[in-house]
C-alpha cells in the first residue's frame, strides 16, 4: 500500500509479483515486441549502448493492449457480460476494443471529436461502439470522461479509466519486464530508462518494474512541452495541471496525471522532462531511417529527449520505450518532411 500526502487515499500500487503475474497471464495474447540495439543512435546520443523497445509493433499498434487485457481479466462474469466503457483519444480505445473482442466483453469508447480519424476507424473495426464527445470550455479529456461516466450510469456498464487504475498500471508494467529480460539476453543492464508519459500508466508500471529489478537506474518520464503534468506534479509533490497548448503529440494530452499513476511514478523515482515538437519529428525521422520503425509523435518523445540531450545519457546504457506507431501515412509523411526542412 502507498500513502502519499494527507489528502491522497491509500493506493494499492502493483507489487513486482503482481506485475510478473500479469506478464505471465498475458504472454499468450501479446506479441513480444522487438528490442532494437542501435549503435548509430547510441553514438548520436553519446551513450554506451542504446536500446529501443518497439511497442508500436504490438497488436493494435501500441502498449495499451497490455493494460486493457489485464484489466478486463479482473472483471467478474457479470461485469464482463454487461460490458465496459472508457474514454480515449485512440490508443487505449484500440487496445480495449481488441481486448474486449478477445475476451467477449462488449466495449464502448468515448472519443473526442478531434481525435485522429484513423484511430476512430480502427477502434470501430475492432468491434467497439464509438461515441464522440464534442469540444467545450473544459479540456477534451475532461469532457470525454464526463460523457463516459454518464454512459456507465445509464447503461449499467463498468467504467474503466485509461490510465488511473492500479490494474492498468500493472498490465502496462509488463513492457518493462519484457524489455529487461531482452536486455539481459543481450548482456546489458540499463543505467537510464526513458519513457513517454501521457496520464502515466505506462511510465508508472515500467518504473515500478524496473526499480524493483535495478534500484540504481535513472528513470525519466518524457512529455510534450505544455503538457508536462507528470513532471510538474512530481516536482510539486502533488497533482498539478499542465498549461496545455499546441502539440503534435495527440495521445499525450492528459491535463494532469492520475492519482494511482502519480503515486507509482513517485514510488518508482521518476524524473520528469519535456520536449518540443521539433525534436519529436526529428526522432521520428531517425527511428525510421536507422531502425525502420514508424512511430507516431507520442511514441517518439522519449527517443526525442535522449537524442536532444534533454536526458543525460553520456557513457550510459539506455533503454528507450517507443510506445506507439498509430499514425496515418499522410501525417507521418508531413512529420518527416518537417524534420527534413529543419535540417536544411
């Protein structure tokens, strides 16, 4: 149990054993995504070795399937039969839709009207009902969450949070366990871990898994400039909203971290840093050129921070989580063209 601050309830953060149990349960339903060792990118960053965990090659194109499957496995038979509802701009939507189809659980997703069209279509193709929420004075995630709560109450559905849930954190933490095992096979132990942060489910789970195995590792959560609610909250010692603003990282716009995810990141000793759009598109281009990976902007922020020097990695063994690759071809081409123009 984790008690943090006078106002925060006790949070049942997942133990290393619980994350390991999730990892064992999910193996038959997940791909083991590649861990790519890149001497070229290591040299560019000044690192001794640099490994990229390619979660964009997971089923549904991101790590989100891990937490969605594990969370649905925790439901009883009655809740599974009634179905679930969640809000998501796209990646958790696809992960939950795929998990629901595999486990026979009806899924409804509330998706902001300005979410990428490709992600909406993919979610529907996986069998989920998509209900669009319109933009208002509140942040889009707040509006979508309110509509999801109304649907849960009106239809008798189980309301799931895309990140602020200890079981989701446990499922996402399997990314870290899998990467550590792959690094061990390559004869490496991480000195530095860098991971994207939206609401913090992936970062929280990875931090708990990695910290338990390697207490001395430096763990960095990377967010887009203006959307660095986790970093601000870690520095303040309480949940703090980020100011927001334009960003190409559509999946990393949570207005502030969750209660459970902030507690997990604090327990895991995470440090926060943010990056601008410029380094993000350059990281997308370098991942494509050197690793043959297609990354969406949100999936490239950790690599962006490492290559831009925002995360100190000189002489270190580095693990970078590349969290997703759900991006339409025309937008991907635009990002690469933007990176090329910046190099002229």
